[in-house]
C-alpha cells in the first residue's frame, strides 16, 4: 500500500480466493452472504449502515439500502430512469416519485405483453386520458379477442369483429349481425 492507503494491481484481485476470474472477486468459502458495502460519514460504519450489493445465503443477488432511501437506475440523458422508493417499495419508471406499486410516466406510456410462441404482442397504453387495450397490436395472429374473467371464468368477450358478448362466447342471435350479445 502507498502512503495514502491506495493500491494498484496489474491483474485480477481476489478477496477470499487466490484465483480470481474477473477484475475483482469476493469469495465466501461457505454458503454465507457475500457483499460489498458502501458507507460514508453520514451513514455510519455498522453492518446495518450504508448500501450493499451482494449474494445472499440462498444464492440470490441483491441490492440493499440500509438507510431506507431510494434505489435508482440512471442514464446519460435521464438522471433516474427507474426508481425503487425505499419508504414504500413503489417502483417508478420515468418518475422518481411513484404514487402506486408501479407507476409508468411518459408522454404515452405503454405496457407490452409479448408471446414468443405466436410472435404476437398485446399492449395496454394511455394517451391523453384514454385507456387503450390493443390485442395483437402487431397483427401477427388472427381472430383475437379481449376476454374478461372472474375466478378464472370468462364473463365477457370482445372479438376481432367488434362484437361484445356477455355471458356467452357466441356472437349474435341467429347470426343476424348484432353487435352486443347478452
């Protein structure tokens, strides 16, 4: 170590191992938790202070803010792309103040559901106060429906022709072109 407690290494560094396979490896010789902990003068120096990144005893990776503050991901043009509020557990995408369990904030936020088996996508979006459901938004499947279920039982369906069926899956009465079937 230098006089300022700095160190320079020309290869990989291992803590707990003599054969690190990456630039920095922390190794625990049992199933115990392994983590890097970041602390400063404000957080304190106890094991329950600061911010940790690591591998828990179940071999799951974690990020942990012991101070109860937010955890966020940022980018070069947006300071907070995604925020996990430490005080509530709410997740915000496009906002640092999520007001519910999941808040999407943008000029036209879209949730995309993609089915790799059929290459079809369905979207739920909002635009100027309108809620938009779009079954097969990419047009990759035919005869799509939007189904409403309660207790895993279909109660209403809108088919690809625009027919609305409540309590049935068959459109129209004697196929006379009714748009609403009850």
